[in-house]
C-alpha cells in the first residue's frame, strides 16, 4: 500500500474512532436528560436534604413545606400575613389548657398521602420521633418542649410519652414541659410534617417519602436536580388556605450564581432561588431591562460576627466596643452586592421588638466607622497584639465578610488570622464547645415570627457541647431573666410585650456580645413567563410554589 | 510487526499497573493524615469517616487497600461522599462536552498546524515565518484559561459574536452546538497551533538536505513534488505521534482548564469543581483514568507510527 | 498552558541523544585559541537583541515583584491584605473600581477592596518563588538521578528509568493535581520533615517532582554517551572512584544542557503553578498568586475585567520573557544553529547569494 494512503488510512481510523466515541457518549448523555419541565427554578446551592425531617435550609424547606403538611402550616400570603399559622391537617386551631402546657386538636377526616394511603393520627408522633432520630437541626424545639421527647432522643424511651394520639377519634394531645408561646410555630415546621408510620428512620433525600400536600418531590438526582410534581391526591382533600398546585416544578442546581442569573435574565430558566445573591455584574442590567420582573423583599434575617465572651480578647467590654466602632457596615453591604441593609441591633426590622432608636456608642451603621477611637480603646484594654482566629465559611460572599472582618481586627491592633471551614460543616464546627472559637461569621433567619426565636442564640441553655447555637457562650443574667419571662408569652399577645423586647434588644446592643452588621434582603427575580404579581415569597422558605402561575 | 505490537502492549499494561499504584499511593498512602478523612471529604462527620475507613479497608494491610480501591474503581462503585453521587456515572454523563472540545480542537490545531508549518518552511525567513514564531512563543507562554477568559469576554460578551459559554448537546441542536464550541476550540487550539507549525517547519527544514531528498531532486522531480511526496509524508509522522500524545493529554488534563472558563460542564469541569471542594474520590478516579487514557493512546500512536515507519519497529 | 510540554524539549532530547559530541568539542576544533566555549556562546547571545530584551523584561518583572513591600509601603500606602480602603474601592453593589492610574489603586481594586497592583507584585513574588524553587528541585534531583542512571547502568539504571517513565507517562497537570490535592488535605509528614498543607513549599515540591523526568531522561541519555568518552576512561585509569568521575568529569560536560533546561523548566513551572492555583490545587489563600488572582477575576468577568487582565498579562509577559531568552540561550549554546545558517544559504542561493551568510535565526 503506498505510503500516502497508509497515512490517510491511519488518520481516518483515529478520527472515525473519535467521532464514534463522541456520538456514543452524546447519545448516552442525552438519555439521561429528564422529561420536559413546566417551570424551572435555578439554585446556586443544592439543598442540604430533601427529607422533611432532615432539611434545615431554605432550598430544602422550599420543597418540603408544600409537600409535607403537618398539623399546622403558614398562611399562603405575602409579607407579615405569611407568618400567621393556619390549620393544615388539624381541623382547627388547638385548644390550649393547663396553663399553656397542653395542646389538643383533631385530625381532619379522610386524608390520604401522595401514595393514596390513609393518614392516621399516630403518624404525628412517628414523624416527630423521626425528626429526633434523624437529629434534625432544630430538634431542640421538640426535645426542649415536649414531655418525653428528651428521653426518646437519649434512647431511654421507645416513644414520646408527651404525645397521645387516638386513631379512631383522630384526637391528638401534646403535653409540654412548660408553656411555650411559639409552640404553634413549632407544629408548623416542615419537619413536623406527617410521614406514614414505618417510614425508614434514615435519610431518604434521594427517594423522599410520601406526604400530604399540593406537591410531592420526585426524580431526585442528588445535588443536581429534583422535580416538584403535582400531588394527584391533594385536589380532592384541598384544605382551605392551602391552594392546589398548578405547575410542575423542575428544580436545577447551577454551578455558579452568574449562570443562574443569566439563565433567568435570558428566560432560559423561570425563577431565581431567593436564597441566592444575584451576580453583581448583572444587577445594573437587570434593573434597567427587567425591572418589571425584579424586586427585593426584606427578610427577617440578621448577619453578625459572634465574639467569644469567655476568652481574651473579647471578654473585655472595651475590646468589644472597639470592634463595634471599627467595622464599616457599608463595606459589608457592598460585599453582599448591596443586598444587606446595614444595622446594629440583633432583632431585624420586621420582627416585633426591633429597636428604631440610635445605635449605642454613637455608631452610625450607614456612616463611616470610628477607627481612631477603636484603636484607642484597644490600647486602653491592654489586649493590643492579641492573636485572634476568625472562623470563616468558604462560599462567596461569606468568605469575603470574614476576610474583611480579619482586616478590621488587624487594623485596630489585634492579630487576626482566618480559619476557613467547609460550608456544610461550618455551623457544627463553631457550635463545638471545646473549640471555643474566638470569632466568626454567623447569621440567623427567623424560624417563626417571634423574637424568642432570635434570643435562642443568646440563651445560656443553647451552649451545648455539640451543635450549640450560642457560639459566643453568652451568659448574661439580665438577658436570661428577660428570656425566661418573655418566652412564656403566647404568640397572640406578642404585640403587648413589644416594648419589653425592644428594651432587651437595646441592652444587648450595648454589651456588643455579637457584632451585628446588617439584615438580609432577598431577590425576587423571574422570567417573563411568570405572573410576577401573583407570586408569594414565604419569609422562611422562599418561593411559595402554589403561587407560581404562568402569564396569560 | 506483531512482535512489536505485543511488546508495546505488554509494556503499556505494566505502565498502567504502575500508574494505578502510584495514584493509589498519592491519595491513600501519603505519609500524612488519615486517608479516610481525605476520602470522606471536608464535610464528613466522624461517623462517616469511620464508615469510609471500613469500606475502603484502611485498617487493613496496604495491598488489601490497593485491591479494594481498584475493585471499587473498576466496578464503577466509587461514591463521592461530599456530593453523594456515583463518580463514574457522573463522568460518563459528562463525557460529551469533553469529547466535543478535545476532538474538535484536535482537528483544528492539527489542520492549521500542518498548513502553517508547511507554509512557514517553504517561505522561511519571511513574515509568515516570523509571525508564526511569535504566535507559537505567545501560545506556549499563555495559560489556556486566561486566553479562554479573554476570548470569552472580548468576542463573547463585548462583541456579542459568540455565546457566553455553556454547552448545547449536538443531538439537541447541532448548529448551536457548533456555535457554542467555537470559542473553546479557538482557545485550546491557539496554544498548540503555533508550536506544531514550528515543529513541522523545523522537521521539514531539517529534511530538506537529507539524502533521499537530494536523490529525488536528482531524479528530476520538481520542488513541489519533492515537498509533497517525500518531505511532507515523512515529516508528518512525528507530528502525528506528537498530536496523539497532546490530544491524549488534553483529554487527560488540559480540558480541565478550558471547560471551567466556558462552563461546558464536562469531565474537566467536574474535576475542577471536585478540586475546589477538595472532594477526593472524583479527583482520584479522573486522574487515574486520565493517565490511563494518555498511556493507552500513547501505545496506539506508537503502534500506528511503527506501522507507518518500519524503522521504528527495529529500535523498540 | 504547560500541558503541551514545549515540544522543543522533545527535540532537545532527540538532539542530545543523537549528538555524539557534547556541545563543544573538547579539542577546540575551529575555535580561536584562548576563547572558552562559554565565551563563544556569550558572543552569540550578545548579538541576539531580541533574546536579551526579553530576558531584561523578565528581570524587570522579577525586580518589581521583589520590591513589592517597598511599593506597598511607600507608593500605594496599603498592604496586600489591607481592606481599610474598601469603602472607596467598591461600588454600591460590590463591583470593584478599575485602574485609577494614580498611586492609590493604580490598577484598581479586587472584590475585597484590596489594591490590585500591590497584590499583583506580592502575587508575583509567590508565583516566581514557587517556580524558582520547583525549578531548583527539578534540576538538582533530575541531574543527580539522571547522572547516576546513565553512569551506573545495569539494575540501578533500570530502576531509575522505570521511575522516570512512570512520572513522565503521567500527564503533568493531572499529577500536579493529584499531588496538590493530596498534600493540601494533610500536609506532609516524613519523620522530622513536616509541611503544613497550606505552605508554599507544597506546590513548589509538587511542581518540582512533576518535571523531574523531562530533564532526567535527556541527561541520562547524554551521560550514557559521555561515559564512553576517552577522558572518562582516563579518569578511571587514574583510579578515580565513580562519584569523583561523575562530579569531576561528567557534570561539567552536562553544564550546557543544564543551562538550556533551566529557563524551559522555569517557564513551565510558573505556568503549571498558575494552572494549579487557578484550580485550587496549588497556592492556597490568603497567599496571593497570579493563578488565584485570575481565578478570582474570572468570576467577575463582565463587570471588572481588569481583575483578570492584570495578573494574566503579567504572567504572560514574565513567561514570554523567560521563553524568548531561553530560546536565545539555546541558540547560542546549540550547534544545531549552524544547520540553520547553512540551510539559509541553500534556500536563498537562488535569489540573493549575498544574503546567504546572514544568520536568519528563526
């Protein structure tokens, strides 16, 4: 065979093999794509879990709160009206007796799960037990309030003695350790949502269990995508105040917020995850060309740097005051892409008790910091040059907040170094008591519209060996007494005690145990297909899927 | 020929074995902290770490560990603990963009490299020659991810001539597929074109004085005939083997840098994301398979080279 | 990107392997009396203005980076991690300002409100340091191992050659990633020698190891031929031991090969460091490096392109400087340059015989 022909043949073989490989792989890839969605929501972070008794993030909660109704749920309304609790699987509001320690309610009749199986009253106890068994992040709301729940979690009891359910009558009675005004809110958590008795006590995020609700979660590809399908059984049992689903949700995780933003801007995707930040480089374009489908809503969420009040240097009031004065909250707002509203009080605006007066020490959150005074205070305290480790998350922009914080500490005379911790492990890490973290980033998003939820973080009982929430080990008798008194107030009487909460929060600000730098706003951003006016954003969970309708 | 092929394949297999051992050692036997901790990822709890330790056999002797690791890899059961997915199935579904990128770029740089190389050799000393020298030097000095970013910004975002990245499956829409691949192809081939044209040029120029060329000229063939029939054919042979190796290393590695800039969501980007997360199982599998692919393709190229040029068989 | 290892290296390998003589005939053939081989090379290099110019460019960049603290303290008045000016450096939505061309924020700010010019110089220090140390590791280890392999032959050579083949077969970037990720997670702990995962020595070590075979194989090939030379025989007759021979006789003859490899490896090492740092398997924050700066910048491409361009251009200029100078160096030391000169005569003899004597170089 002549030389040239051989070369040609050799080259052709290689190219042909390559082309065949591409085609094969392409076909294989094509086979993996899901069926055509109706509405797409894009996320920058995958949900931690899609199991109702495991998830504790907005991404997961958004799917589970409309797929796993519990005895109660939140009203499907915008703004503060969306924080009101309404009956879901319970037939009405509970009867509260025994000084606020006993709750009695009746299960609605003829309820069925998304697999058609009937709902039983005893499923409620099972669901709570499952949440405790799976160590849901907020399980202390159960173990700290329901009689027998702590014993169950420790393994000394095989069921929760404080929950009594009768399948024949459908009556459920819950006994509490002490009056807890926000208990109705605890019953409205998605983790309190019903799952059938006998559901495996393991993380079922990849194959979510059946539930009652307008939606059901299917087709889960972990960390990539999931589908919110219409629950065919819900239309028949449609509960007042909880609308039926009208679109199928195709949820997708994108690798970065820039792609996410572009997708919605170009109408390739329909809704932008409320828990993400729009990429700053496109914000100007969005505001000018897509103003009719974009807005921001204030969220009851604070951002702060916790300070370890038990160790040097932050056990000194002078040092705490110094860092409070030195931080430029406007910079942090800029680092957030402008989504954070600067502030200094622990209770955010929109929460009962948020102080409207001036910040202590002459701090102006919207103005320049007082670095000179801060430096003087540090010198005065004698803690100049103390080494400080700043715990930091790794995702943007939180890693930037911490880099800025370290820079501020260095500027005024401390020696700060940053210790990055993987995002998913961050909060458990800073909640590990024996590490005694000196300072780091933290935030709190309201679980329910009651200041008691936020003051959980300053409660000495939240100092735990593991998964503690009081990162700075704050133990202030004045705060403690106030919490004990105000926690017992039922939610319905909250407004009468607003003044007490305000006074407490103003006191907390003067102690500067936690350096609050701002409050969150969420973006509401959709494609042109979506009916923007009808949309509801649930203050704790994000998009209300039942409010998503297409235009025209 | 058969003996050559067998010998080559044998040494290839030995090399593959050595590579698997080296990869295993790098990830699991480094004289530093707990390998279970490394595999389980930075988000693992102590319970998960213990489970990983049992599953991969870190409490057993090292050859058991190696065997378990290879078993997991070759039965497709490596799980990424951080992301909770099966690594190999993820790799398979991510192959189309990577193959599109590598094959397309490979064809482009081979074609242009040869064309420019021949032109430069024929017109040595003129502007094309110098231009190619400059291009090749810049190409060798520029990181491909920077070049990709510049192309994406100036031609994609600013000029709006090309899309801003992402990948469209060829079966979904071939035209869009092509449209989205042009910038990544340019970024990846630019690095190679300059170099290949210079290598080809040098090879051709060196051959011009060889005996067989002088003989051809003496026989009365025109310069063009000499060039095409003798010089080009012979100088292409080393280029082809060079191309094979570089193509393999693009799939094995260079694609990682290009894909992440253009968000092509291929194997390379998957590797890049796993590196960012310090998620070891995907990195382990991808580096090993990448190295495997390079070695295998190297063996294939050697065999093709030997088939084309019998002198090589003797020196093996 | 370094993945296509400069094929010029492969040519070097072939050239060196095929060359029966070391670059300079020890007998001094047609050299003017009294001028050593390096003098000849220097003469050639001196006339290569392009190579000298680019070499100077690299030295300029190196000097600027070494003077980073001076720039930070006296000109920009801000350190590389100092965010105290962040309020002025960031727009309302966090978009950093572009180059101001004044002392403050000369090249603009980064997403954290830090001075890009200051970070560029500090980043250069890191990148160049890692590259230099890696090159040092490669050259020393590869020379030693290559010489031993070539001289000892037999089983030792077999073992070392297998080792070189294995490292060489593993694609450079993948090997760098594998080592980088593994060491980053746990550092290195070998007896007394401990390296923390975020130390700068980790990427330097990784890159140094990756390039060993690219130098060791040609050196071994050259040593294989050198050991058959008469002067080696003579040394053996004199009763000199193998180490004395390797160090005293063989090593000096490797010097030009070594010299030629240094800029080649340095350029590739810097590029590999940029690639690894870009991916996150190289230099770790908060240490700035050109690679990490580019990866930060790419995130913000439409809004703040200066974040990508500045470190990228600097990187290209530095590596280009090394590469062009390295090419010139190779030309000056490499007798193959003679081939090109000769060839030029043949090519042009039809059109301009007068121009034939000119060394057209490349």
